[in-house]
C-alpha cells in the first residue's frame, strides 16, 4: 500500500429522518445563543420553520442567498449578522446558502450549522467560493467548515425530481475527482466509491417516485460521503471548468457539473485508469464517462451547455480562463484538448 496522509475534519454529523428537531440541542452544544438563519428567497418558508423552532434564539432571517456567492451579498450578510449580534449562522438549503454561510464565517469566524436540503455536499468541506468582478475565486479555510451538519432526509422530499438528479450528479463529481486527486488515499477512495454507488442507486428511484423516503435517505447519505471526499482532498480539471463556467458566465451550478463531468472523466481516463474503473463499478456501464452521461440523459437532466445558457462564442474565453491558475490534474492540460472538451459539453455529445 502506498504511503498517505488522511486529515479528518472536525465536523459533527446528525443524520436521520426528523433530525431537524435536534437543532436547539446542537446550538447548545456550540454554546450559541443567537442564530441568523440563512436561505434563498425560494426557501423562506423553510427558514421560517427553523426560526419558529428556535423561538427567541432566532436573531433574524437573511433570505438573499444566490448562486456563486457574489461578494456584495456576502458583505451585506456579514453586516446583518453583526448588527443582530448573531453568534452563529444556521444555513438551510443547498450549496448557495451554505456558501453564503461560509462567506460570513471567513470574515467573522461565526460558527455554522448547516441543514442541507439538496445533495450539494458543500456542507462537508472547508472550501469556499466568492464571485467578484465576474471571476469566482475559491480557497480553503478551516473557519468556513460547518461545525455541525443536520441531515434530515424529510427536508429533501420536496426537492423537484430534475433538481434532485442534477444535484446528485454534482455530488458524484466531488467523489469522482477525489479518486484521482494528487492527495487521494485509501480512506477517501472507499468513501468515494460508496458515495457514487449510493447516489447511482438512489437517483433512478427518485426519478420513478419522488417521495421514496428510502431513496431520499440513500441520496443524502451518498452526498454526505461525496462531500466528505471533496473536503479531504484536492480538486482537478472538472471543478476548475465548473468554477469558470459558473462564476464567469453565471451558469446554474448543479446543471453545469452534470454536463461537464462525463467529458472531464473522458479527458482524464487515460491517466487515471484505476479511478475510472472504481466509478464504472459503482455505476455500471461500459466506462465511467458513459455511465455518468447515461445516468443524466436517461433521467431527463440536461447534457449540453447550450441548453443552460452558454453561448458558443464564449467557449474560447472559457478555455482561456480554465487554462490559467490550473488545478492539479492527472492529465496535463492541453489547450486544444480542453477546448474540444468544452465543445463536446456545449453540444451534449456522448463521450466516445
């Protein structure tokens, strides 16, 4: 066995149907007294439910979380938290809300309790992203890692089927890249393969029956594992491309990951054969790239960047940005090949 280093991240996970009810006790465990509840405009009702559960311990609700965490929104939320004397943030929702909580914590150190309602996985990582002047900048900082994560599958029951599929494949991307990360190790390899397999089992069942409670639980379990992998190891070409497409062209996060992942896997396949075999075994299919593409296509998820708002004229610029400040990747980044990858993702071509 090769030598490796595995860093366990200090977060607490509470998992199970109905576990939202444990939020007050989790605040007690943090020694927190006043929580600012964060959400997107569309999840105001969920935030109000959380605030009602906390009663007088809810300092207020900030309901303006949006994709890719614009720096202006982050600054506004930090000011609100300070004005309300909040000593923790409770983020309920998907990656946009968790990302906003992280932006607050990065500046203030405010502890976060994350309550995911999607399969984004961001809640298990110390990775943050903030968009400024059309560029999404990412980094790692222990202060932004949520201190407690409450996984209540009941809260994901209302997630629309289409969003469930793209959110789940977004989670798979974290684990897939973890399998060929430069700092991958046997522990994260096990979590990655199990996380991908759990989502691969769950998503078709959710597509068939949106209120399948066991499938929702399996999907959230898979997302937890995949997010844990992303938090423990580095990112590669796939995430660089998605950060570029999302931050610079404002494409929807989960859909972008869903479309790009098969092509990023196909690009890296010659240089990461063991990782690809693990993904293939987890999902079935002839190859890792085709298995992910077919999972998306068969269950109605978008497979072409042109269908989610990218213009073909933007592909050259996207390639240029992706080639700068490169993330470590098993296959060297070749401009022509990366440009072709983007073209294939734009057109929605099934990987060969």
